[in-house]
C-alpha cells in the first residue's frame, strides 16, 4: 500500500481549543484490526503496545504514542507490507484526519504547560572559545580544557543541558584552568621580554634509526617521510626547552623540494607527481612526548608549496607558547619506508647494488632478486680471503641480514631517488608583541593598578565580560569580600585579586547560560537571548554589538534579531558552528577514530585524505548556509569542494592542487552528502563497510526515523574475511529472525545502496576490489515499495521525501540551538518551521532564521 499523503498530514495548522482531553474517534476498531496483532498483549514489536492505549490525549505518554501512530500512517510504513490486513486509503485518511485534529487541540492546550527550560553549562568547545575571546588569548596553543572530562552527547549532540552535568572533578578542573588562564594573561614586567635570535643548521636533529645517507652536515638535512609515520618530524635537539616566553616569533627558513617526478610507481610511493611537494610547520612541547614523532601537544601552524629543485626562503610570523618549538614535516611525503625499500629493490635491483650486499637469503627482497644479483650478493659476502677461511664454501643458511643497520639504510637511501624535502637553515626571532602590557592583561585589570583599593573596579570590569551582562551589586560585594579575606590571610594584593578573578571564571553566571527574564516569565531576556544566539552560531560569547543591542532591549524585535543572526552567520566565527554541528549531525568527529590499514589504503595517509574529506563536507555545509542554497543539496548536488588528492580519490582527473575549491560534479554518484568521503568513512569502521551501520546513519540523519536497538540476544554478524559471501547474504539470517526482520527491512536496503563505496569512500564494483570477489548488489526499496537500483536512484527517492528530511534537520538544529531534547509540545513549532521553509524555497540560511525566530528558541 502506498499513500499519496505528505508530512502536511500532521502540520498543525489550527492551534486552537481549550481542552487537553481531546479524544481520537473510532480508534479501537482501527487498532484492533490493523495494529494489535503486532502491538498487543502477546507481541510488542518495537516495544510498542497499543491494546491498552486510551483515546484521551490528556498526558504526554498517550499523546506521544498517538503521534507515533500518525507518523507511521503518513509514511505508509504501517501496517507493514506483509501484514494480513491493510486499511483502504479512505480509511487511513479518515484516521489521519481524526488524529491530526485532536493532537492539535491537545498540543495547543499543553502549550501553556511547558516546564522550566533546562539551564545548561558551557561545553568544552564553548568554554575554550569564550575564555580565549574574553582574555584575548586566541593564538594560545595550550588547551584550557585539556583536563576536563569529555562532554556527554545526546543523539550525538553535545549542547544538551541535561547531559552537561557538573562533578567535583570538573570543578577542580575549572579552578586549575582559571588559574592557568589568569597567569598567562597577566603581564607584571614593566618592559616586554628581550628579543632573542636562535639559528639552527644541519644536522638539526639526530635520527635514532635509518639515517638518510644524503644529508650534508653544515648544509642541509632531508625530511623524507610524512608525519603519519614514525620519525616523520624534523626537530631541533639543541632547542628542547623551546621558547622562553609566550609571544609572536619570526620564523625564517630555507627549504627545497627534490625528485617530485621520481622514476617509481606513483601508487607505491604515494606522492602525486602532478602536485608540488609541501613543507609543514607544527608546534610541539616535549612534555607531551617525543618530538621526532607526533604528540598530544601538536598544533599545525603553516604549510608551504615548494618549487621543484630550487631552494627558497620563507618567512612567517607565528605564535608560540612558552616551552613550544616549531618542527618541520613533509605533509605529502611518501608511504612507509620499509615497503618502499622492498618494492624498489625488487623492481630496480640494478639501482640498489650497494644495498643488496646487506640482504640475507631469508629476506623477501633477496628472494625476489634476479639470479645474477643473488650471485653477486653472495660473492660480495663470500669469505674468500682471510686466515682460517681458505677453501670454505659460503653457507647462506647461516647468514643473518644486517640490512637494518645504519650502513644498510644509508646504502638504500643514497640510491633511492624518491621525493624529499631539504631543510637548509632555520632562524627564530622573538618574542614580539603588538602592545605591552598585552591586551590580555588589559582585559583582566583594565587600566587599574593591581592594588587592593582597585579590587571592586577590576572585578566589576571583568565580571561584565564574563557574565555576559552587568554584574549586580550583591555579586560584586561577594567577590570583594573574597579578595579582602584572601588579603587578610596573608596573600599579596596580586594573589588576592587573582583569587577574585578566578572565582568569576568558576561562577555559575559564567559557566552556565542563563534562562528567563525573572519569575513568571517564559521568555528569555535580551541578554540571555543574545547569549543563546551567539552560542548557537559562534559557540562563543556575544560581541560588543550584540551585547549593546541587548542592553538597549531591542533584540526581541524580529527584524533586529534577524539582522544580527545574518551578521553572525556571515562572520568567520560561524565556522565553529559549521564544525561542531557537522560533527554532531553527520558524526564527522568519528573520522580518524578508526583509521584504515596503512597497507590496504596507504593513500588515506600519504594524500592527507582524512583532513581533505572533512574539509570538503564543512566547506559544502558553510557554502549552503552563507549563500542560502536549498537544503536539498544535502541529498543531491551539482557541486562539491575538491582538491587534487580528493578528486583523484573520486576518479576525477581535472582538479590539481592542495587547496579545496568549488567544483562542478559530473558524476551523479558524488553529489550531496552520500557521495562525500567524510560521511562514508564516518559510517564505516576502517576495515570494511556495514549496510546496517550506513542504513542506520541514513535513517537517523536524513529521515529522522532511527530504528530501535537490537534485541540483546541477537548475535552480531561476523564479517567473512575471505570475501566469499556478500554482506547481503550474511544479513539474510538476521532478516529471518522475526524480531529483527521489521527493522532490517527498513535499514538494510538503504545501506546496500551505499555498498559500492569502500570504507574510505572510494568506488568499488566488487568487494575487496578484486576480480575474484563478489559483485556489489546495491539494489533495494523503501517499505512503501519505492525501489532503487543504486545510490543515484536512492538520492532521487530521498528528494521526493524532502519534507521528511527538512523535519529531521530542523529537529536536530533545534536541539543543538536550545540545549534540550524536544517533546511532543514542540511538534507544532517544528511543523510551522517546515511549512514556512517550503514557502521560502528550502534555503538553508532561511531554516536557521526560522529556528531563531521560533518560540522554542525565544522561550
């Protein structure tokens, strides 16, 4: 059965009526005939039971149950296709009309019964942004939330107040963070630190293993590996202590890229011969780990394209925290060195004759050599001379290789003509400051001397910024008493005042977003509304312009609110909304948590695919938002954002270069989110794909109908690592289980449509990309009978369900923006937003503005 009904069937157009006890007419006969066999006393599919469901909508549980029934009827998914009895279209429409009208009456009556809004604290991201902005410490490399426990998410969204609990450990972390921030922001010296210069020449650092063999001391040292592998960093072993002060430093260095067009197979080496070699600068601190490899303190600072075979001098201004030092990387450097060595020696033995003498008979490289090279190697090692060795025959079985000795590695690297970066000389000069005392000091103390008599002025000045409003007289009095008590206990004026500043940064008025406008009011006051708006679109505190409007009590004017919202959206600070919401909605934060095998997918690492694929989706999202393009582009689009490596991953050959830019999509498989590698990687596990996981992803994030959790007694499917059976065949045993069949009928087909994409979003015709493995079958159908042959046709079917997608996206944005989960009383507002969005042409920025102007956001 397929109905021509749309989600307009439950758009609540009439919000009138005084009774919360509206009744569903003639409900019992309908439920008994079409629903109770699966949702009654004996069987409760999906944990739903309707035989005792009442007709009065006087409580939220009953209302929610009827709302679910209405949703399923409108979607045409219930009763299921295999059910014994199916209602006629007229019967369904009559039931839908009755439920819709009475739900509208009940919800209208309940609208005045909304509970108190959830008071939510700043999450880690919001706290980090806020303290950096407040104290003008944006360049700081240290993470003030480093010791904080991770935020708990609800439905992958990390702004829900009910989940953002506070613990003793978190309070201690707030105290430690506040202490660190205040110390970094304070400048006590009358003059800035003296400018120093450090000069470094080759060798900059000693490699513990695998010496390059081509480095020239006093002249240059090579970076020959990318930073994803061991020892991929060139650092300064005579500068382990790092810079002595926080500040700006001038970094000057001379570098050269060589052998970009190398004589080996590009797929084996992993460096695109069409693109410039690059050098990167990463700041790191030795307390976090060995500087020759990546560690937890790393902050990428710069990246430069290198001209071919021509040294060039680069000079940039960088910020370094005390103790950090800059290190150099080769971002698009070659694959791991050992596999490269095996490959090159086996394929080009005539170029590696010096190295071959270090091989032993048990080495794969040795066995793969032509006979004449094996003979030459044996002769090179045969003890034909020397006392006691006369006449002895060389016994290769007793020979042990020394190919990994320094001499062995040097012999290979001298002969290897692969891509490298040469670093000639480096200088670092600083620290430099735009003003002294620094702006951060002024944000703490204003123009006041740090003396006890100025405590009230200092605390009032800082509290205004921290509380996002003027602090009350009583609040300041409490802080002043704290400072005075510290001074009476023997603390210096500086220590006492800093204790007061620390208390402000640990105050609920700073850590929590405020609720309403006083007792009896449901509406947020202007300052609270300003904070909600800025933390929605910036994850940061309101700026001066927004705060001034709030002080003037003009922000609740719809046109003024809209103007500020558009300004915030177009501002570069909205990039934090782009990143945090795509992490939540699309689960991009999963990308990189389960990286693929270096052996199976080396391009993921050497071509920097992880960062490029995430950036593609974020730039795509931001473009739709700023340009107000239709949200249907999320389902299918004629453009995306690509660089050379990502385009090559998509089998697109006309894009060259490292930087992403907008490109037209000619391959209809790639348009929209379902063709983007970040989404496809986030919905895989790094090893292989699962139609179940990807099907759930589509249901949750595009259709808003997540399945119920699987029964606890159902065993998970073990993948067939031989690749003999397809995942479709393996899932058949789940579909044969009655308790599993209903959910798998919804989610499996959606996942099958994406099976042509491998674990990192590459296209495949067969599993494991080999001719001997099964061909991917991407066909499927929706529960209402609409079928599709592949991902292209799936997207066409999703476009026909654009209202359902709009509802899903609206709900997720509302949860993110308001910091609370939605209840049935929010349904009229969601319906109104979707209806108005359709009238406006589905623009993404329009959707954000409709959410900001809605009652759930304003209350």
